[in-house]
C-alpha cells in the first residue's frame, strides 16, 4: 500500500482542479516518488546503541536493509529483562524516540525521512539515574513519556517522566517525574483518546494510572493508583477504541491475561477476568483492530480473540499452530494492520501476515540483524495514511464485430460492489474480431492510461484515465493503426514505456510519454518460431516475453522503445510434450521467475501443468521438477500472479451448469528450487463457492491494488464478479456479482479486464510549484 505525504496532498489538490476542467494530469514513472514503510530496531549495547533500519516490501513482508545501522552515540545496559519498549514512533510528525539506558540515561529524538528512511538527530534529554524501560508518545505528538524505576530508600519505585515536545526540543512537564509507586514500568500505553496513561510490569501486581493534560504535558496519578492488576508483573499493555486496557502476566507460571474497562480512567476488571491460558513469560503485546490481542512470549506468539464489550468482554485463545516459537522480544503492526512483526532479543525479526477473519498467522519472511546484541525496541514507521479511498475503477472490454465497447465501473473497496459509471459503455473507435482472447486490455499506472486492442480493425485504442471520476479521454491519434494480424495481447512496460501490441506472428512497440504515443519502428517486428498468445514484461522492464507454446524473449531499449530478439529465442518451454495442449497464464514475478500454464485433455478430464523458469539475463531455465502436474478437472483460460506468492488460475468449464472455478497455487522456494502447492478454492468442510449458477464462460482475471479483491469477467452470462482473496491462506470468497447480461448480453466475447485506482505519488505535479527550487529525490 502506498503512503501519503505533503507532496501527495499538493498533487491531489492540483489533480482535482484539473479534473474539474476535464483534463488528465501528466505523470511520469521516472520522476515518481512514493513514501515508504520502514522497520526500526534498537540494538541495546554497552558498547554503543545502534538503530537498524529496513524498508518493508508490503507485498511480501521482506525487509531490505537501508545500510549500516545508525550509531546513536549513546550506550545501553545489555539488560535481558522485559525491556522491549525502548523505541517509539509518532506517525503524524515522523519522529522516532529511543531510550539509552545504563551509563547514558538519555532519550534521543530523530526525524524520519519517510521517502528514504534516513534518520536525522533532533534532540536529546537526560533521564537521570535509574533503569528506564519504556517510552510512549501521546496521540497528538506531545507529551512523550518515559517509564522506569529508581532506587529510593531500601527499594525501587516507579517513575514516569513527561516531556513536552515543541520546536525548541523536549522540556520537562510540570510535576515530572511523577510517582508510579510499586508499579515498576516495563510497559506503558496511552489510552487511544489520549486522556489516560497506564504503566507497570515488574516486581508487583499493580498498574499505575495517570490523568494526562495534553496541553502542558502534566500527568497526575488517578485516584486509587496504583490499581490491582489481577496478574503478576503486568506487562504487554494494549488499549482499544472502547477504552479497554489489556495486560498479561509477565512472570510466567501463572499465565493469566486481564482486561479492564476504564470509565473515568479507573481500571475495572471485566466480569470474566482474569483469563487463565497458561502461556509462558510475556514480553510485549498489541491489539489488532479486527479484535485480536497478540502477545509475544518465550514459547511463541499467542493470539486471543476479543469478543463482547464493556464488562462482558471475553478472551478466547486461538489454537492454530503459531510459528516461530522464539518471539521473546518486541512486536509491531503495519499501518494497514496486515503485517505483524515479531522478534527475539538476539536479532531475528519475523514478518507474519495475519488473516483478519480468523486471526491465524502466515510466517513469510525472516530478517537477521548483523552482529546484534540485545533488541530492546522495534517500531513500524511510515508517513500518515492518505485520505480514505473506498473506490477504484474496473474496466471491461467487450469484443464486437460492429464496434468494441468499454464498460467502466466504480468499485467499492469494502463491499466489492460495482456501479456503472455515467456515460459508459463507450466505443473504442475500433472493432473486434477473433474470439478467445483475454489480454486485449491493459492499464498503465505510470501514465494513468488504458490500452485496448481492436483485433477486428487492427487498431490500438489509447485513453487517459481520470483517476478521480473514472472517465476516459482518447489520446490524440487514437485509435492507432497496427497492420493486419490476429492481435492477441497488449502490455505496457512497468516503466510506462514502451507499450507493445502482440499478434500471433508479429509485434509492434510504441514509445509512450506524458503527451503522446509514437510507434518505435516503421514496421512491425516479425515473430519466428512461436504463435504468440500472451505477453509479459520482466519486473524491471528490460525484457519482453511471449509464449505460444515456446518462449520468445526480446531485449527492450527503454529509451527509444525498440525491441531486439535475444539470441537463441524462442526457448523450449516443454509445453506440448504430452500432445495437443493449450498454453495460458504467462506471468513474470518479482523474483524473475517466469510462470506458464498448460492444459491438455486426458481420459476422465483435463490435466493441468504449471511450468516455472528462472530468468538470467532474460534466458529461461526450467526449475527442478518442472512442469508440476495436477490431475484436476480444469479447463484453464487465464491466470494471474498474486504478490503474496500465489498463481491463480481461472477455469472455463465447458459442461453446462458446472460453472467456472478458481484454482490457487502457492509458490515455495526460490530460483531453481521453486515449487507449487495446490490450495483448494474453499476451506475444507465448507461448501463450494462457484461463480454464478450456470456460468460457463470465465474469461479473464485481475486484482485491485491491495491484492485483496479479485475481479472476474464471465462472458457466458455477460457479467463481472468480485471476490475477496485472503493473502494469508489463498482462499477465495464471493462478494458481489453484476446481474446477468450487464455487459450487453449473454454468450458474448469479453477480451480484457483492467483495474485502476488512486495509489501513486506523482512528483511532476509538484514541479509546477517548485520549478525554481531543486529538491531531493
């Protein structure tokens, strides 16, 4: 998911203004800048604390190091206790806060560059002698609190610093530090409305509560504080929008959790608390907005489903297997709540995708710190979220011999409902002809353009998409002449240029920029050795791949749009080795693997094979055990790649009444050891969720920008369906279907499906305001 920043907002205002006068703003991939998502980890060491920083790939969960860790210049204490909340982040102001316990006893503040992830030191403040365990930021950005314990008399007592943050730095708030008494802070959390603060965790069974004055930063103990926690060493604090407070027993052995209502800030145990679940020692906790309390323990993550409200709140342990098992460290949650990040004290970070419907976790990536000491804090950081976008646009190409039509629909992101946009369908300006095509429509996100093939009139139609109302405006010169041929596939490079149109025996490349489309060569390039059905660019746009049945490879000159066949092309694919067969579903994934499907008729039904190839300098090499053969009753017509690692196949069953189905395959491994696992389209024990009754003509598939909504065009009934795709499990659930005949009839030809949504940041819009001021990228 792309994030918002100030430049995005300026651009948004400009695009909206231009949209009012019917113009589509120019955009360029080469100058595009998108706010990032980052993970920061505090390495606690007496030799000098360091902050490790990583960029998050929100599609895969993988973390990429941003370089050498940032040396803070301050030292820690190497303490192995439950000190895992020594790092905090405030999203609206992009500030990162770090505690340096031990000899330094400082709180440092950094500004996060949400484009690059770089850290810029802002200020530091002394905490004084003590053992400082947790830092938390008020929802407004000020005050910032630090909890710990200090020696007083014959023992330790809890202390809470409160600092006001302004342009001049951090300033001690009135009455700070405040007394937490016997509640010794390991964990501290503000209520979500910012009115109250709770802390505790070590050596007692109490919780300290404070009233917060956000204006001057003062915190004052609530009447009756500290309160009975109902558990030993209350830790892993979390709060929710209902005002509830969640805590866990961090001593181990008792393994209890407790939930409190907080009317007027006073914690009151709910009717059924405490809850006994016998978990081991806890370190950190967070509350997932879909109703799960997640706790990091010595024996792995524990997930509890939250139900009821107020005094009737209940916690139920989820018994699904949780991996990994060594999560005795801090937790973090991504902005969209799809990724849970767990860790252990000794340098492992785990990226887990959560299923919001079931609470189950899928462990997808592991990152190991280099030469790490102890982890004493981890946070997710990004720019603030953009304004809510609850709609996108879905475009359907209907192939007609008397003139192709494009249907445009507004998509509700929450329900999947499709609403026909005003003025649609619109003619492309060209006619259809050859049936059984599925790739004749493509959306280029770099330029905001829609490309449509008209194979009956041998032309290419090009439209600018207004991403704020879904309207289409023909580009000057559209439709463009192609030459005579059976045009099967159109595809824009991930860089936005070139754009290729592919026929069974030739291809044409067009160079695209913000204002125009021009043919890259005088005539179409001849294809030899294959009958091209599908086309795909590699992830970096350097190579173009064609299939039918072998694999044609062309090197792409992005500067002028020209194509040159790779020596040795076409390359043997193995398709057709079993006799008469059909190819489908060409994709190239971010790991530079080429995936290709094959189907052939066998006794008792159809056989499907998934072919997989690694790509080195464009050349395909079959992976071990490829092809992967599945004796599944399928008649595949299209396939797409899901960024969470799935190959999704749509089946156009030809038996009347049998409907159309989906089959999902999860990819495993990498490179030469890649493999597939078949995943049924519905969970075991649940009834099948077929496409609309009687539908036998599934034609083409596409995904929305989040990867959670799958769209399917079905030409047997002239309709479109939307489905919720679960990236954690690979299962599919129906959402909404247009009525039969919505695309102008039944038993028609649908030859393309494309999705468009506002989810990019375009710097050329900002250049209008900053033409005289250079700015970094």
